[in-house]
């Protein structure tokens, strides 16, 4: 009589079908996670870039406005105190000479050094030009407009409106909505 053999221990492990099913489930979860991360990343880049665009546009307009508060007209005298060029894309003005007053106690204007803010459409920039030196105030600008009482009757004789519109794209190439900043400045008479 043959000696009975002990029963084979049960197999431990997965069958090929089980391994394929688990692999498919894990790949599906991984794909959903990757798509979610891409969406979150795009949302983050969009909000960050839009916020940067708003801040950049506001800083550029604030810088222009701060300097224009001390401005006088190129042909010194009658308001409005800034010469706005045809097309309303540039403004030229003078600033007072530092601490210089005439015999009557009036400010002396630095007439030898005009300052110009100009929008350059080909480069999509707002530039400040003085004495042959150009400083870029904002990039990716789609429009800049300077309005005074001659182009907008709602403005006073010594007021100037500065409008800047900027449009950015995210690093992923998504074009964001345009950001517009408007500010009215009261000029010195």
C-alpha cells in the first residue's frame, strides 16, 4: 500500500487575471490623479499670472500718475499741463527743477529735460523716455491711452486719465483675459 502523501499546501499569490485587473485599477487611479494635478496646476498658473498681470499694470499706472502729479505742460502755462500726442498713445511733460524757484518764488521747470510716456505697439510696451534713456514700465501691453479735457469732456482742465490694458499668457500657453487699469490724475497748474 502506498504511503499517503500530505496534501499540497495552498498556493499563495495572484493569478494572471487578478494581477491584470489590479494593474488596470491602479493605472486608472494614476491617470485620474495626473489629470487632477494638471487641472490644479493650470488653475494655479492662471490665478498667479492673472494676479501678476493686475499688479504689473497697476504698478506701471501708479508710477506714471505719481510723476504726473508734479507735471507741467510742454509749452509751460495753460492747462492741461501735459501734451498728449495725436492718437492718445503718448504724453510729454516737464518736471520742476529740484528746489529751484525764480525771483517771484515760482517753481522753475526743467524745460531742457522733457519726459515722455509712450506706448510702443510693435514691442507691446509702455516706455518712459527722458534724455535719450528709455525705461520699460510694462510689457505685454495691448493698449495705453492718455486722455485730457480735449478728448474727454468729463475731465477737468488740469486732469489726465491714464488707461493701460495688459494681456498675459500662462507658461502653458493659455491666454488670459485682459486686465485694464484706469486712473485719473490731477496735474499741477
